[in-house]
C-alpha cells in the first residue's frame, strides 16, 4: 500500500466535504414527498415509531426494511420533514465517495487514482440527485460498495498470510491454515444488509461469493500448490459458505426483528392456524416466506407502463433519467422551470460503455483481477436487469453499480496517464489528457447542477440543458 496515508485521508475527506456542502444546500426543497418518497418515507416513519411498517390495507409493502431504517435515522435526528428524510441519503452518498477513493487506492496502490475516482463520483449528477432523495437505491450503493471493500481487504490479507506461511515453510498438502477470516465475515454481514435494502443486492452477493473463491484459487496457485482447485474446495469453500452463504441470511433476518415482534405487521400471522407439510418451521418464518413469495410474484410481473421507465440498454447513455420534480414558476410574466432530474454527467456516463470494453480487454490480455472484479460487479448491477427487459424498470436501479463503472473509467485513466517507465513526454501528455477529462466532468456537473437541484431557470436556460428529447 502507498505510504501517503495522511495525504490520502486529507484530500479524500476534502472531496467528501465539498460534496457534502453542495448536496446539503437547499436539501429541504421541495417540502413535499417526491416520486417513491411517497412509499419509503412514511414507512421509515412507521419503523421509527412501531419497529415495523404498519399494516395498512390500501397499499402493499414490497421492499425489506433496512433501507427504510437508514432513512429513519434522519427522521429520528431532525423530525418528520423533507430535510430529515433526505439527509441520510446525503451522508451515505458522501461516505460512498470517500469509500470509493480508498477502494480504488487499494486496488491500484495509488492514492492519485483513488482521488480520481472520488472526484468522478462527487461530480456525477445522477449520484448527486439520488443521494438527495429519500429513496432506497443510494443506500444499496453504499452497502454494496462497503461489502466489496471488505472482500478486497480479505483478498489482500489472505494472500499475505499465505506468503508468510510459505516463508516459514508451513504449507501442507492443501495449503496452510490461515485462521478466521474476519474481513470476509464482515462482507457477509454487509451483503446481508444490502439485500435488506433491496433484493437486487443478492446479485452482488452471489457473484462476489464466486469471485472470492476464484481469488482463493489464484492465491493457492500462486504459492505453487499442485492442486489449487482441490485446496480451494477443502480449505475455502466450507468457511466461505458460512461467511457468504449463511451469515448474510442471518444478517438479513436480523433486520426483520421489528416485524417478528410486531402485532399488526403486514403478513405477520399469515401462517397461524394454516396446515403445512413443514410443521417444524416456526409460523413466523413461514409467514415471512409467504410474504416474500408474494413480493417475488409482484416484482416479476411488474409490467405496468410508467412515463419514466426505461430499458437497461439506455442507462449507459443516461438515456431516460427520471424526472423527480417538475414545477413551473411565473416571474415577470415569463414561465420558468424548477426541476430535479437524475441526469448522469454526460462525459462520465458516456464513457461507461467504452470503459467496460476496456476492462474486457484488460481481463483477456492481462488476466487483470481488478478488471475481472469490475466486470463481475457490472454483471450483477447492470447485466442482471437484462434478464427480463419487459419488466418496468427505472434508471435509478443503476445506483449500486455506478461506483464500479467509475472504477472502470478510473482504470482507463491510469492507462492514459502512463507507466512510470514511460518517457517524460508521454507522461506529460497523459497527465494533461487526464486533467482535461476530469475538468470537463466537473464543469459539466456544474453546468447541469441547476436541473439537478431545482434551481429556477428560464425556459431557454432549461432547454439548453435538455440535450436529448428523452430528458424532458
């Protein structure tokens, strides 16, 4: 790891603090529920007061409770108002900026690259907007990224422990025993919490669990074991099954504690008095299972058209950003617009597809573990939505995978920057190109900021920012 830890913290926290200041400004506007806040904010308020979502007959709760508990923290601190139900998202969104910086720093062994990633996420209009809204996806982004951080720390620690064992001559037929892997356990807990924000977190858990075993296989292979696959199956699989299989389920169930204790929670007593072929399963768990089956049926058959739904293929070009707020104001007889639109900063988002292809090239030509990890995350956070494109979907489903696309863009920038062995001229041109690109992203973020935060604009100024017809 780089030895500039203090500088890394100072500059990363500075970026995070600037992002926080920009996000907090006028956070309470509009002073009403917008878009899916209509569901999650009242449910968070109910969790705060009852420990569970109140079973009201006029709507159907379709998401687990943990993301709403995140929103409830703000309501607990500041009351039931628009600032309060949005502040948790702002804090978590800024924490994701700091976290991404250190994730990339660890993956690249470069503080500078970590700062590149932090700047890009801080200047992403989509992430800015979603962090200022009381909906669940920003929390899914943070907890997914945190789980990934724990996994890459575990990867580094595991390889270090294997190397030390080799140095001491303690290897064995199936590789040395390295003790309990606390970082992987932490990842399992975190991914369980992620799944309790939204079920789409399960895709990340499943694919990252497989990736973790592949990393272990590579580690065993690197120390010269004759049968690294068998060593992985014998040494790693049993404990990985516990850490990334059982523990996430337990963490997920813990988030339902209020529901288990609730008297009037939705579906809580469905199994009471019902015949079953599995009498050994507690009624509460059977009730929870039934409610989850109903949720699964709801999500898989959700095809109702919506004015702002979109196809996952369009997300990479920020093709149909969700219009959260659309107010008109008359000033001096002229109509003005106040909008909040989830537009991803174009020079950043329009680089996502290219960066993904670049990672495929890295994976094929270099077998680069970082590129493979990013591609696995993209498969989980974007590719999974291609399974059923007839389903009603929205661009904000991209939230948990955006940091991984930004990782890909950052890795491309490292190639543009050049190697230390390159000529001074090559490095200067590379540094200039990277600086221009980062500057362009920041400038474009500032240009689009008025349509991201609800600034009053004349119609001509608003039209100037609607680059695509699908944005308006």
